């Protein structure tokens, strides 16, 4: 009957977190990106550190100034492929993977080596896109001992779509997030999420700061790990 303080509840555990947005280069000076701020993922990383974990952050584009510290390793990436390679590299050693990144789903089918010039007579520019690798799905189906956690960014039918992602990606947990609300979606300081897990009732959490949600989520994950 030993009570663990929250400071050591994740001691010896390795948490791998992907955050921020990945980009898809179009030509040497342009890219396709998204509005992810990285705030939610960074809050989760902070919570994990507070609870004593070893944390590896794979960071795409983010507004946050990231700095390595004790028990925190940071690896910057730009494209989805780069993020995938880094996640693959660290996956074997981690106890939990949290995909909090806004991963670019598509990339230009052909990246040109020279800047695309505008033609004054051209009214339409066609850009052909091809899907990127689904990192969460790959890892969800490759896991052995790891707990695999994903997010679901939805603008409609939030729970039904998130439930599909839980099953389809082989995840152990999906944090469903309605991004149609500007106060709780991308770039906001607050968030409102529902936690989905296989064979368990959804947990609908009240609106809270991303900091609070990060703590609550890491606590739930820690319970599930032990
Ligand atoms: N994800 C991923 N690799 C991708 C796309 C998404 O690992 N190529 C992860 C995200 O980090 C998130 C989860 O999958 O944890 C769900 O992302 P989301 O964008 O909500 O769903 P998608 O599966 O990409 O489907 P869609 O964008 O069409 O809703
Ligand atoms: Ca997506």
C-alpha cells in the first residue's frame, strides 16, 4: 500500500510525443502547412516530465520555443516522412506513443527543383497531391508492449469519426477534439476533449486549459501503464 507521489508515477517510463504540424514542400520556397500550434502536445510533454518520465519530443512546425532539458530530448522534423522516420527510430524503446501532431495528409506528387513561376495568362494552377504515410496507423499495428494514443481532429460527427479512427488505426486511446470551435481548437489555449478507448465508455471532459488537459491525460495514461 505504497502511495506514489505524482512526481514519480512515470519514473523509468519513456514517453514519445509527436507535436506541431508537418509540412509538404511544393518547390524550393513554398510548402503546404496547417494551423497546428503544438500547444496541446507541449502541455502533454510538460505533464509527463513533471510525473518523472523520460520524454522524447518529435516536433514539426510549432509556435512554441522548444528547449531540451533534463529528461527531455527534442528532435525537429519538417515533413511527414521525416516525422515517421524519427517515430520509428524511437518507438521500440518507448512505453507510450502520443501522436499529438497535425500531420500533413497529402504532399505534392512531384516536388519541382526550381521555383514555380507565375504566368500572367494562367488563371488556374493545378497541384497534384498524393497521400503521406499514416504514422499512427503504422505504429498502432506494429506495437507490441507500447500504449498508442492518437488525437482526432473533427469538425462534424466528432465521436463517430473518432471511434472509427480508434478501430482503424489500432490505437489504445483516441483524444477526440472538435476543431470547428475557435475557442477550443487549433491555436486556442483551451480545449474540450472526449477520450475513447476500446471496450470502455467515452470520457467527456469539460472545457479546460490545454495545460490541465495535458495533466489529466498523462495521469490517465500513467494509470493505464501500471
Ligand atoms: N496521423 C498520423 N499520420 C497521418 C495523419 C494523421 O499519424 N498521416 C495521426 C494524427 O497525429 C492523429 C490521428 O492520426 O493522432 C488522427 O489525425 P486526423 O487528422 O484527425 O485523422 P486522419 O486519419 O488524418 O483523417 P482525416 O484527416 O481525413 O480526418
Ligand atoms: Ca488528417
